[in-house]
């Protein structure tokens, strides 16, 4: 490997995006959120009204579009679909559910492996996803696995949706909470048990409990471990 790579794996809702972004900022590394690539596939399938199980149709769909990860001014990854930034559309509940299903398809996983490995070639990375350390960057310099109990994930996701205006009454909030419980549990089971590139905690990964401590404290612990391995911050943060 010709560059420093730190991977941050974990199931959905564990806070791995926030942690990896802040770790990348402190180190002056590029933050690589390849989960956006998979979300873009789910978004495209929904937008094109393609059945989420139709692997052939989805593979054909992908061949007709260009998905690109680019770096914004802060060093974070943005997702371009045929040149248009679509990040804001990628985190709706229906896109999350579609993403979990389409990500199980072999054609999708195969199509996105090389774009992930080649993203920001030569630049030091904090690569965040669900199989970064186990599949995409098996030789990463440091590997983290973020862990959060399901009930904590439900509360956090519910708070995000309420803040975004998806539930304004107590009845709507209670209904949404029950929906989130089912969706998060089923998605975690699928992602952990799927035959193709499951989300795995491997022996060489450093497990990070992100259920109770403030983000700053968790990131500091991760930063301390990275620098203890001899990896130093960049003097000049990389850009696109």
C-alpha cells in the first residue's frame, strides 16, 4: 500500500461517520465515506423504479451512470451522480432501507470495490464503511470497529428524523420509533449475516464503544492509538 489508510467499520447508526470525519480532520487525512456509493445505488434504484432484488437490471443501471467521490474544502467526501452532488438525498429512511438490500447484490459489491480502493489515489485516508478493514483495505495501517447497542441507535436515529421534521406529534413520534426499532434490527441482522461481504469485527480491529462518551473523548482515544502506532498528522491537509 503506497499510502496510510485507517479504516473505521461498524453497522449503521453507530456514529462511525462523525467519528471518522473528526479523526480525519485532526490528522489532516481525506475522509472516505464509501457508504455514500452504496446509498447512491439504492437511491438510483428507487428513482428508476427498479426492483431492489433485480441484480441484472441494477447492474445495467449502474453501467449507465457515473458515481464519483470528490473532496470538498473540509477534506470530506462528497458523492457526485453524473456530476451532480446528491449527498443530501442519500439519508432518507427509504434510501437507507433500499441501500441495505441492494448492497447485498454481488454485482453491486463487485462494481464498487475498485472505485473505493482507487478513490483519492496516493492521499492518506480515514476510510469509513461496513467492510473497509475486512474487504476493501485488508492491509490498512490501523483498523477500528465502532460498537453501539441497538436501543441507542434507535434513539439517535429518531432524534435526527424529528429534528428534520419527519414527526411533529407524539403519536407520529411513537409510530416512527417502533418503525425504527424494526428497521434497524432487521438491517443489522442482514448486514452482519449476509453471505457477501458481511460487516465483520475481525481480530485485528480495535473495538470502540461509542454508546456513552462524548464524541470528542472517543475521537481523542482513537487519535491517541493512531499516533502511538507511529502515524503522524499531515502538516498540509490533502485536497482534491
